[in-house]
């Protein structure tokens, strides 16, 4: 199974190699479809054979020797409860994004599909990496194909969108790199005989502990990179441009996969490495998340472009995910993890649907449509399901995640107030307003535009790529435990270990060794320090 995991990660690159020798654009498309379909097919045994009871330990692990002389950097990949569903979501969307671009991409076809395949390998590597350096390499690798997908095959404003996307994400990543190097050397001196080490399994354990002052700065460095990737308010401004200008396949991958790398990084790295900072900053981050929820919803309400409306809805929905993560309880974190999957499915479906109508009408302006339900009934049904899932209708996937997140936030001790949950709930109401308003204006009413009378309904290819997405939207809505079971045990263990590590670090902390701001932030008083000293030196 270890070989199968690595084959799944790197099979798309073999597809890139095959594309280099393809002699026609049609053959390029079939090569991309075959390799992405095979990637999904061979990934299925990974979830079928996954041991749910042992989800807190990485499974199917491949570990190499040291990659760099004198440094304990190893190629380590594996899957656990945090990464399994995101890994499977990435393989699942592979053939779907290829099919969605079958007729819409006209220029530089080999380059386009090669970029999609490289992006898939990079994304799979992000979710499978268990070494911080390996994670960082894959994390950065995803920027390159997305840069070209937007910059070459995007809309009229693609250059501005590409530069903004690249600069935002690169700056955050470089700051994280500095913090990563510090962690590697610090851990090496603390627990690895002075040898630089970045093995996540070692760093996340109880043996490795970081002082409160260092934790603060390291947490902010890592979190900044992940907040930009999410993106969390106020680091969100690159996203609407990128979504709007990207080709359909780029928007789908960005929404379904790449944005989740930010939220995944928060729970994968920030919680086990910086548990004290994660707790102390939880109220502030929850505040930003709630602002993002409400702000994204209000801005979405005034959009005239369907794609831009869906893009701003992502800012709002991903605010829920961040809120659930920083609730730091089982219900909230479980809700955040399943909502990552839900957002990928429902928003991915919406971008697919917007792309389909754009290919026919060459417009995304809401005012250019109206009354097309009678002309495109199958399209109307698919659009309706994706819309209802996005607004969290009970019985569909979106409801499950949002309900768990709000429950977790309501009962959270870390964020300290039920008002976060109460205000976040307005985001659900606002989502229903702007999504249903948009759906009504596009799909119902009289057909006033002559061009709309000539529209044709979805063809077999389009129906075929949407049906699997709708299937999972309904399945998760009806039986969410079939999916939450994979992460539940690991979430419990992770939160428990973080609490133990947090307590151990606090017990070892002394006010005399800390600046005043850190004493206030972590409530380390001189009396508490004296108590610790008496306890350690009776």
C-alpha cells in the first residue's frame, strides 16, 4: 500500500511526460483524462483499507534516508485522519476538471492539461507529506501551475489577478520558511543531538516543546501563510480576482483543493507545534473569521457577476472553517474538517455550473439571464442542488459542517463567547438571501434576451461530471458519519495531546525569563513563576 500511495501522488507526472509526445490536442485531452481517472481509481484502496481505529497514526508510510547531508530531512509521506478525505477529494476532482475543460480550452492545449496534472501531484503531496520541508516543497509547487493557469488561460484581467495571487501567497510562504528553518534547528538542539530535524511525527509529540515567546512568533509566521491561503479576512483580496479571471478548471481546483491547504495547515502544524499560542490567539482569530463570514456575505449580495458572487461566498464559507478550527473542541474541529470537503464539493460544483453557462452565453452577468429553467431543465436541477448545498439546506452536505461548527463555537472555551456563534449564524441567513436571489434571477421569470432562447441543455459529458459531485453532496448530507468517522479519533487525540503539551509548557514557564508582553498574553505572573520554581526546586 505504501507503493500505491506514492504511485497515486506521482502518476499525474507520468501523464505530463506522455503529453510531451502527443501529436494532437485531442490525444492530449485523452491522456489527461486517462491519467487522472487512473489516479482516482488506484487511490480507492487507500480509503477502503484505512484503519479508522488507528487514524491518529499515519498509515501507508514511506520514509527515506536523509535527503540532505548533515540534516535530518527525509521524504516521509503517509495518510491519517486529518489528510485522508482531502487526499481523496483531490484525486476525485482530477478527471472532473479535465472533462470540464474538454471544449472550452482552445489555445496551448498541451500546456494547459500538463499544468493541471502537475497541480494535482503538488496538491496530493501537500496532504500526504509528514515532513515539514517536504510539505513546504509541495506547498510551493502548487503555485507554479496555478500561476500559469490564470496568467495564460484566464480572462481579460488575468495579469493583475496572477500577480496579486502570486505575491500574496509567496510572501506568506517565505515568512513561513524562515519559521520552519528555526523550528528545524530548535528541535535539533532540543531533541535530536543538535541535528536539524523536520519530521512532523517527532515535532508534534510531547517530547518537543517550544517556549512561549518563540511560540508566539513562530505561530504568527506559520499562521500568516495559512491565513493568506485560506484566505482569512483581511488577507482575502487576492481571491475574488483569481477566481473571476481563472478558467473554469482553475477556479474549481482553487476552491475545492488549494484553499483547503490553508485550513489543513492550521490543524496539521499550528495546533501540535504551537498549542499555547493557538489557544491565546483563538478569540482574535475567531473575531477575524466572523468578520469574514459577514463581510463575504454582504459583498456577495451586491455582485452582478455570478462567478464573483460565488468567489465572495467562499470567503464567507471558509470563515466558518477557521471558526470551527479555533473552537478547539471535538465538535468544532470535526465540523471544520467535514466543511472543508463540503465546500470543495458544493463550491466546486457551482464553478463548474457557471463555466457551463458561460461557454454557452459568453456572459456571467446576472442581468443577462432569466427564465432559462424552461430551456435548460437538467441544468436547473444541478444548479438548484449546488445552490441549496451552499446555503446549508438540511439533508445536503453544507448543513452538516455549518451545524457542527456553530455548535462547537457556541460551546467553545477557547474563544470565550457565544456571540461568535450567534453573529456567525447570520452568515447562514445572508447566504440564503444572496444565493437564492441570484438563482431566482438567473433561472426564473420571463425570457427577455433573445440569446437565451437559443441555449441548449447539458450534454452527456457535462451531466456525467456533475452527477458524482451531486451524489456526494447528498450522501454526506444524509449520512455524515460515514465521513466524519475517519477523523474523529485523531481529532480527539490531537486535542488531548495539545492540552497536555500546553499545560507542560506553562508549568515550565517563568515570568523572569519572559518580556512583559508575553507575561500578559499568557497570564504568567511572578507569583505563578515562584510557585513553579518551588515545585521544581523544593
